[in-house]
């Protein structure tokens, strides 16, 4: 850790060298406990994943809701990125759980919609998502969401629009890779540990416009907005 290796790198290095073994999960648990006791081990990590922090410090009710569609049930065409209309969604939090933003990203184009949230309650998040989708409803066929409890009112979206909602597996953020990468870009404007209290919807719209107007190499330097609008 003092060399700034990640727990996953350490765990696999131990296996390669046929030394004693220790899972990276155990290491994270120890680091989190050390932090609670005033230790500084966590400062050697590039990030302290929010999911691990929640997993070890509180009862985790993520994903406990019957009837949700698993990502494995999603149409195969979603993986190809060959048509518009398939989205991924998540929330980005600041230091306080009360101020955060909802992000929805279209997989083919990378076009992003950002909505300010005042809290993480599922009803509030659902209403924010409905407002986000309303102007673009014709371009929503599916949404793949993070498994957090803030999305437990997802059926409100299916009732309001002609779309289906799917959920990534818990702790499998890579299953929403487009969303995760876009959230990383958003962090340029909404850094970690910086309060989102003064971030309003105008600021969210400005950030979304910045990203949607930025040329992307994977689009041969067209912008997400240009790709998004190609199909009318």
C-alpha cells in the first residue's frame, strides 16, 4: 500500500509469487476500519470506492426488490451500439447524500442528460428521470440502471414511457461502462469532495452541453450531439 498499489494489484501479486494469499475485499475492509480508527492507509488509494464504503459500514439493501429485469435479459442489439435508444443511468454524489445529480447516457452516441437531485429518495429520483426523458421520449427504448435503492421506483418510468428498464448486477459497474466513463468526465466539473449544494439545473445543463459538444475519437471526431441527431 505504501507504494500506492491497489488492493487488487497486491492480491494478484501475492498469488503470482506463490506467497500467502489475501483477497482484495479483506484489504478494503481493513483499510476502512483503519480509517475509522484515525489511520491513514486510505490515503494510498487512488479512490475509495463508494460501494465498498457502503458495503462495510452499513446494512446494504441494494438490489432487494423483486421483479427487476437483470441485464442478462436485455436485447442483444443493445451490446452492439448499432442503434440509438439504449441508455444507462446512475447518480453522482457529493460529500452530502442530499445533493447529487442523475446522469442518463445514450450508449451509441454518448449523449448525456444531467438532472439535479435534492435527495436520493426513490420517488424524487424517479420524478427527475421522468423530467429528463420527457423531451427525448422517442429516443428511449431501454435503460440499464445501477442497482441502488434510489432506482426502486423504476416502474414509474415504464408506466410513463414506452421503454423497459434493466439492472446491472450489484457491484458490477463495468456493465454500465458508457455511464461510468461519462461520470468520470462529469467529475471534471463536479469534483469529488466538493459540495453540490450550489449546483443548480442551469449548471447541469451547461455541463451536459459541454460534453455533448465535445468531439469524440470513436465518432471520428463528430460530437455526441451530432451522432444523436443523425436519426432525426
